[in-house]
C-alpha cells in the first residue's frame, strides 16, 4: 500500500486538494479533522489540565485555547506533546484498517508534515502550493483572520519554497479548481504506474 503525504502552508488549498483525492477514490485521513474529534474526546482531560479554563461544555474551546497560546507561544510544545501521540494513534488505526482491506493507496493530510518530521511515515509527498499573493488574499478573507495572526501561523510553518523543493509532486492551486483536479488525477495515475513498474 502506497502512503501519500499531503501538505502545504495555510491558504494553499490543501483541504480542497485532499477532497479531490477522496473524490478519485483515495481514502483520506485528515489530521485537522482528527484533532477536532480529539478535542471532543480523548484530548479533553489532558488539554484541560494543561490549559485551565479551556474546556467549555465538555469539549475544548478552540478560541480560548488559541487565546492562551497567543499569550504564551511557548505552550505550543505542551499542546503538541498532548495531541500528536493521539493523532498518531488514530493514523495508525486508519493505515492498519486499509492495509487489511487491500487498499492500494491512501492519503495522510498532514499540515505540518515536514515541521513534525513526518516524512518517514509516508512513501510519497505531495505539496499544495500557489503564488504568495494568492495565498495571502485567501487567508485574509477568512472570518476573524488578521495580518498579525496570519504572520504568526506562517512563522510556525516551513517556507513554501522549501516544501516545494522536498516534494515528489506539486499541486498548484493558483490556476483554479479544474486545473488542480487534473493535476491530482495525473499524480494518482503516475503513482500507480510507478508502483506497477516496481512490481514488474
């Protein structure tokens, strides 16, 4: 089974690209969606202990958590130490389930793939990218987003040019959804072709 790692900086169109892989029949494990689920489940108690006041109605209050992290960015390491092992356990269960069912390829949607040294967990890396001006325009159009918040997020992410340099494949979303969908299909076809050649 080929494990594809999908990554890309904020505003590059990664979630949309992951959905295109899913539409093409590739099972997707979305790390962000897993975290959202964990914030209603296993992560509630440990996050509440580490970040007092961050639990509301039995779930992690993401806005309050973000406020505390903004006040004390050093606490990101504490949050990651709680969340990352839980995310990894869910990921391992996803991979085991698809290996046992004979799936030929799956996709792990991991926003901080390189930053979390996750490259060794995947066979192929796909980086979603676009022009920096388009990225900034997309992100600043999001509700509640500010220049300051955007810059803080970017500071925690590897620069796009470095991600592109490390990629096996790049999906450029700057030309629109239809063009990105063509690129996704080409990548799936090429991975299957290369896998068949290796078997032969």
